[in-house]
C-alpha cells in the first residue's frame, strides 16, 4: 500500500461497503441490472482514482466484489453446487476465467453483459506543465500544441466523448 495516497486508501474503504450493499439490494433482481449498476460504480471509482491508485488496490477491489457476488449467489441458490453456479453465472474470456456475466435476449438476438474488472483500468498519471512554460509565451507554442493534441487523443478514446459525438 506504499503507492497509495492517504485519500485513495480512505476512499477504497468507502467503496467496498457501497458495493456490498448494492449486491445485497439487487441480489434478487435480474443479473443485467446488477451488472449495469456495479459497472457504473466500478468505472466511476476507477476513473476517478486511476491517476493516484496502485494496481494492487484495484485487484483488492475485484476480490471484494467477487467474494460478495459469490456469497450472494450461494444464498440465492442454496441447493445448487459450486460447479452449477460457476457454469450459470461465470464465463471465461481469454485468460480470465471467472468473469461474471449474463445473457439477455434482444431484438437482434442474445447479448452478453459482463462485469468489468477494476484491475483492467489503465493507470494514467497526470502530467504537470513545465515550470517555466506559459501559454502566453510564443516560445512554448509547440509545447502547448503537443500537450493539447495528446489530451484530445486520450479523450477521443473515452466513452463519454464518443457517446456525445454520436448525437451530433
């Protein structure tokens, strides 16, 4: 935990009860709703802390989420074994074996929804502006142009930007 800022460490302890509570509340609803709700919470937290949190914490969050989901599924299906629960609710995607998923029927056919993993979030550090650089100095025009292009390129891969462009 040496790579953590104190704020992120406190926030991780604040996220886990929220995730557990969400899983308990939505345990008897459809798996699609549970996955959608958890994905938004996981994605929001990891995007907020991806600049200051170590991968170890993201892995710890994945373990907490998996344990809570597994307990919920064992309570939901007390007469079923672990193999049945695994084959019904978990799948293998590439090298990842225990991916929580559900299959939903749509007009275009079946669609698969999966729970995202916090540990798959890329860590992106904030890059500070050079000490003497100022946008009002013409000597640094190239520096600020490159910096702005890099930020635009990073944002273009963002889901939020892509969704807003679809309506335009």
